[in-house]
C-alpha cells in the first residue's frame, strides 16, 4: 500500500500548524530567488538540489543575522560571563530545519517551497554512513567540499597554532621555541558561538624551495581535512592529537582575545585582569577530546602572560569543568608520552608538573597509600607510558559530571572512585535533556499536528502544556488519530526499508528499533 499516492497526499505533508500568510510566503520566495540568482549566480535551468538548499539556507540566515548582531552588541556592552563548550563532535546537518523552527518561519518556508522549487533538500550531514559486507563505511563529507552556508569566515582573526619544537630556558621561565606553525581562520557556525577552525599555512619560500613549501602546506592543512581519523596506527594517533590541540589552542586564543577587549591597558599590564577570568569565562570540556585546554591555558598564563604557577592553576581550575560521557575504558583517551613529547613538548612538561603537585595532594590525604597514587597518577606506566586524559580533566577542573543519575553514580563509586574520595565536592550530575522541537516537531510532524489541533501550539515552547493531553487519553477519536499517525509512519518506514534494502517488512507488526550513529568504540550500543 502506497502512503504518498498523489499530489494531494504530498500537499498534506505541509503542516497545518500556523498556516503562513501570503505576505510571508512572498517574502521567502523573494529572498530565495535573490540568493539563487545573485549569491549563487544560477537559474532554474542549471541549479542543482544543492543550489536550492544553499539558496534557502541563505534566505533563512537573513532572518537570523540581525538577531545575532544585536546579541553580540549586548554582550559587548554588558560584558556577561560566557560559556564555551569545547567539543570535537559537530553535527551541522540539522541547522537549517532547526533554525526555521526556532525562528517560527517553517510554515512559510514549506508553502513557498511547495509553490516554487519543490525539490529543495533540508539536510546535509557530516558524512553518509552505510553498511557494506557487514562493515561500516563512510562516504565523503559533502559540506566540506561545497562549503557551508552557516559558516562565516573571520579572516581578520588569524591565529598561529604551533607543533613540535623544543623547550628553552629563557630567564627564570621556559618558552616553546623552534615550532612548526599552522594558522587558523576562525569560522563562526550558525551564528551561535559554535567555533570551527580551518587550517591555513603560510610557508617561507625565501630559499626558493617551493616544492617543500607546498608539501609543508599540505601537511598543515591535513589537520582539518579528515574528521575522526582512525587512530589505531601512529599516523592516525598523531593527526587526532593535532586536531584536538588545534581546536583547544585556537579556541583559547580567541577566548583570551575577547576577554582582553573588555579590560583596561593598566589591568592587562599588571596582570590583575586575569583575576577576573573565571568570572567572565567558563570552559566546559565535552569528554576528554578537549582536555588539552587545561595545559594549554596554563602555558598561556605562565609562559605568555607571566603569571605565577599557583595563580595560573587557580584560574585554570576555576575556569574549566569536565563532562564525562562514557565509562568504557577504550573511550577514555590515553596518549603515548613519546607522542606528546614530540608534538607538544612544553605541554608534556606542564602535565608532569601538574601530576607532581596532584600526587603530593593524594599523599597528604592518604599517607603511604602508594597503590592509590599509582591508580590516580596522570601518567600510566604499565607498559608504554601514557597520559590519562580523563585524570587530567578531573584534576584540572572544578566540576565533574556524568550525563544521567546512574552514570554519575558509577563515576563516583566505580571508575573515578579514588578521585571522588579525594575531592567529593567536584562531582555532580547533569542529566542530559532533549529538545522537543527536534524529537517531536521535526521528527514526527503528523503527531505534532494532531497535538496542536487539541491543545494549540504553545506546547512547542512550554513543554509542560503537553500534560493537557491527559484529558484525551481515553477519547476514542483522539486515540484513532494517534493510531493513524503511528501506522502511517510505520508504512513509510516499511517502504524505505524495501526501497533501500529490498526487504519487505509487515507494517502491522511491532517495530522495535534503535537509530544511532555507529562509532568504533560504541559498537556495543548497536
């Protein structure tokens, strides 16, 4: 049985919620055509579905830019505390539809696209994931090849990020010298303080070695060319570590640049400005991927800004917080010391000193417990020496949380029990939430329509209003509407499975499914 049998059925896919007025639809079509013609320089004879997607994204972005600028003006004038969420996981594929929902313009967009292009695609993800011969494969990431409409480059902020080199004694301090430098160009994603960085490399070609300069440039730009490189070999490990440090170093320089703009020259000169750093900056470490932010912030505060170690450490701990997402041992990063010493020699020195002071604290609270010191060390020495990045994240943060109550309890009483016993005040729980606009409004628009017809649309913003549905729990008419939506969704899925995998599924059967990104260390979830 076909679910979408005719043009009338297709038209029904446009939500009945908030029917758009003619003026809004006309405006959307005007913006869409303007970007197709003048931004992309295409017409309908040569435009591709991707061009339509970009034109629509730019039209939606026009509705967002003025709000973003006003927000930045407010931040500049009021200097509030800012939270920087450091994560190596990006998922920009839903930006367009999420933004349309958040701006309240999806109905106008749907109607305009139905009247006009009809073929516009809403989604472009990071990579397409397929199963071939029982194994996961990833196809090239289109959004890197063709650009990203949610990306706005800021070439005026060019930040050097260094690798390799050596540590030199200069006066009473130490400096990281003779480094290989890559330059990043900050790009602000979706105008919501999400940061991505692209790598640029400007080689010196005074000696005429042009070929070597090109090779060096390729090496530098490889940092941002591959997402989630396989790290089961040395080359993959080094690239992964480069990516993680690159993100941390570029982000911290941008944070400090922004922090400085609100401080007087006198404050910056006598170093007193950084006393207020934790009052204005919060850095949330999403798992261990950005844990290098801790030694990098210490390096900047001690080596560049000239702060004393104890003061810099106090600032760092008060600024950073760590979210642990998994208790699987293979997911908790451990970097070989030899790799760290080669790629980030100054950071390795800083980590050693952090560990020395940390173990002194452990010894003071638990005298003569050498086995506990071994378990809690940042440096693991069974076999090849490794840096335990989860331990570094805990020691260098003022707060540590799991993402569900049971998870946080496991962290406290099992995997990080020693650290909980040392500093119980650090550990807390933050249960992950969901966004109903994605998981109901976007994923199940037909059900959202049924709900809206009963209780209105305010539940989209005020989720607690869904409780009004209790009065219809035994209403036969409402039950039939919900069952109809569920059955149509099952039929759509059955059609998709048959089309893509040539497997016929009985839509009247019970569906028990889990849809999830497959990651190499999370195959047990699938």
